[in-house]
């Protein structure tokens, strides 16, 4: 999280923060996708 106000933030800090958060979300999605697809293919519940 940035420790400075939005209007005085540096672009490189915002770029790093957004990149980190989006990359993290994509890694989580990727980690669970194979299992979810396999369960759906087998007609199993995914919860």
C-alpha cells in the first residue's frame, strides 16, 4: 500500500503496486484452474 496521498504519488510506485496485485491474482487463478476444470469435466462440485 502506498504511504503517500494519491495526488502526490509517483507513477513508478503505482505501476509496481498494480503490477504486483494483478500478477498475484493471476498466479492464484492459475493455481486453482486445473483443479476446477477437472472437477467440472468430471461433473463434481468445486466447493
